[in-house]
C-alpha cells in the first residue's frame, strides 16, 4: 500500500486486494467497511473508500496516508520528486540553450534536442549540466588553426589536460562535431582523428604505435631511411602515428610497393622469434599487439590501398576472431586461420586452455571455424604455433611476389 500511494497519482482510485485474513481481522474489516459478510475469501476495496471509513469510524480519524506515516514513518513523495526532476531538467536545458556559444551557433540546437531525446546523458542533473557545459566550452574554442594538441585544448577549455581522453565528454564533443560537419557519428580512431583534424586539433600522435620488422621503403624520407636501417640490422622498429602520418603527408611515397606482401601477427612473441631466427632476411612483418591501434589501422589501410597483399594471423579466441573479422573486412587475408588449420593445430597433442564457446563470434572468412571453436572449446594462441608461423615467413623469403 505504501508503494501505491508513493508512486500513483490516482492512488485513491486503486483497488487493494485483501486476502488470507484471520477471523478477528475479517471481523474488524467488516465493521470498518459496514459489510455483512465477505463475498469470497478475498475482498477488493478502493483506497478512497478505506480513507472515508478510517476517518469516520476510528478514534484516530486519519486517512490511509496519515495512518501509514504515523505507524511506519514518512511516505516518500515520488510523484513530487518526478515533477521536480522534470522541472530541473527543463531549467537545465533552458540554461544550456541560452549560453553564448549556442546562441552563436544555432545548428547546435537540434543537436542538443537530439541528445536530450536519446536519454544517454547522466541521470544526475548536476553531472548532466557539467557534461553539457564542458562540451559547450570546448566547442566555443573551435575551430583552431595551429594544430593544437588535444590535451592543450582540454586544459584551455575545461581546465584539465586529460578531460578529453576517451570518455563521456570526448564522445559528446565528437558527436557534436559530426553533427556540425553533417557527418555520421565517428566510429573508430581514424574517423575520430579526422574529425579533430577538421577543426585544427591534433590528438596524441606518439602514444599510438605499431611494431614493424623487415620493411625497406624506397625514397629518401626520414621514415624510409629509418626503416631500411632497422631492417638491415635485423631489428624491429616501433612506428608512431606521427612518423607514419608525416611520411604519408609529406613524402607521398608508399611504405611498400604495389604487389608486395606483408604479414601481420597479433602477439609480440611472434615478431621476437622472427627477428631472432630470420634477422635481416625477415619479410615485412607487422605486430599489432592486440586490437589494432590507430597507427596500425592507418598503416594497414595504407598498405591495402597501395595494392599490398596483407596476410593476418591471430589467436583462436574471441578477441583474435574479432580482429581477423576486422582486418579481412579492410581487405586483408587470413593466414593459417581456417577451420582446417585449427583442427590440425589442436590435434597435435598440445595442452591448451579452454574458452567459453558462447563468446565466440561468427567467422566471416570461414563459416566452419566458429563451429569448430564452439564445439572443441579450446583456445589456440599464436605462441602455440610460432614454429609454423616462422616457417611460413622463412619460406616466403625465397618466393617471388604472388
């Protein structure tokens, strides 16, 4: 009964169902409601009728709400709280739409309306206002013209250098920028970086990296020279997004020529063994160290665009399958990632960890592989088959481009 009165605006008209009463309880209720006999084992009575009976026939002369509060403490006013919350939300949106940056850019109004309708903003009014205010403050500084680092923008606009790190504020600002540019929302690091670049902002270019070995680009750019030196020394090289971006922007030279082949592994152990065993003879090998970073995605996309044949191998588990799906979607080809490969590897008597079959996504390049993984329930990591992978790379050294 408390919950009904706390939450319902029409509580007086709600019928309560009374059942399983003792005989004394039935007698009291018959007296209170002036009924001769209970019609059945249960009785339904409106709270409005109960209110009238309590105030007329009891010494306390209290209606249902007052009596409940006297017996068991104050009732919560959920209806009033909802009204106050709606009023506070209306006032918040009014304040936001009257900010100077919004008045100066009317195209933000439909964006703000859409965000309000989405219902994805924080439920807490203060947190919601802070997020919207910070977003408007960031947008007020944009665009800039001097390739401002993202952390500098964050420190200048909202007072904290890492305020625009991945999180709710960054996501909301990017959605606003996409709306203002007439683009769909950004998906993935490269699209997000492109949105920032469109307003003169440079995200961190050094922490996004990818590991290379055996690359010998032509040309006299600094990156081409560094990669050739590293390859000749048999030493893997850590390539930052900044190095890659500047090379592609300034030199206009491809990292590898049309028709070349490059191999990609998921785990650094494969590259470490390849460098030790093959040294400077190792063919072009990329290690993405898990899900492709922005730098890795940019490099792979560049190579595929230049006509390079990409071969990818990863772990036979949830993450490895998701990465393979992603890279094959980009235009790469699986490398020893078929159902037949998995059967061969798992029948070799290796001790393998188990995996949860329910987490295995569909394998877009080989429909049978997902079924094999789910049925077998064994995880196969690259470290289990590193010898076979290095043998493939060694064989490829003597092969002409295919």
